[in-house]
C-alpha cells in the first residue's frame, strides 16, 4: 500500500470519509501520524527482509573510524564482513576496542573486529576497526535500516501494510474512544497477533532465526 492508501484504509475502518491527500483534514493528518507511529513499531520488532541494505566502507591505511553513511542510528546488523580478505568481522565491546586503540602498541593489518562509536555530523553511526587498516579494504555491513517516515502520498510502505493499518486503527480507537465497534484493546490485541504471525512467517525463511549457534 501507499501512504495515502494506508490512511484511507484506516479512515474506512473508522467509518470516516476518505481523502485525496493524507493531510487534507486535521483528522486524516492525525491518522497519518498514527500510521507512521505504527510503521516504526513494526520496523523495530524484526529485521524485515524488505528493509535490508548493504553499506560498504572503503578503508584508508591508518584510519580506523568510519561512518555508515545513510544508515542513521536505528538499524539491525545482519552481517559484517571484510570482503577484500574474505573474513567475517567480530563485534567486540566498546571497552575492548577503546583499550586496543589506546593501550601499548597499536596493531595495523587486516581489520577483523569492529565496534560502534558515536555518530558523525550527519547523525550516521560511526564504527571503529581493529587492527587499524594497513591498506584499502572493502568492509560490508548488511543492515536492516528503517524506512524514512512516510511523507508523500505515493510512497509505498516496505513492512507488512495490513499490520500497520491494524495498528494505526487501534491507536485511532484509543484517541477517539469507544464508538460501538471494536474496542481499542481488542483492536490492539489483533494487531499484536497479526504482527506475531507475520514475524513467524518471515522468520521461517531464514535458518539463522531457527538455530542458536555458539559464537
């Protein structure tokens, strides 16, 4: 569904007139807010395949801090690899990285460890690598990055649209009070059940969600 279609879907459930643009009325603008709130909740609940993107960092000899450009701060890491050296990267604690970068002799070589370390001026998350790169390496981060807030009628939502519509409807019922239809608690319970079902369905396609292997 598009953003406008989602807003109208919720308005129909509420027995309200549909609109031609999401901010046509004060009420449709409120519903649009509920749609975005629910979208964020659904995105946070699981590493949806539709949100997957790869951010590649090209290292420079001697430089160990880099920004994950475009990733922002709310994302899930699905994998991190040094594609140049054909090795996986290990996520270590900030404390371990801080001590490795500041105690004794600093090691340079093939980066094999990383940690998250603040944000840059664009509010994208920064990483630190160890050993410090001794040349050019292609470091690839497979991430699940939330979609930007919906702000155009024609924008297609990436996470399951029917779940978002149900969650926005439940929020709208809380705001307006009971009116003879579903109660807000019933609507929210249905939303949670739908979200759980969709997560189970998507999770079944990925072995890593079915097995727990010691690292």
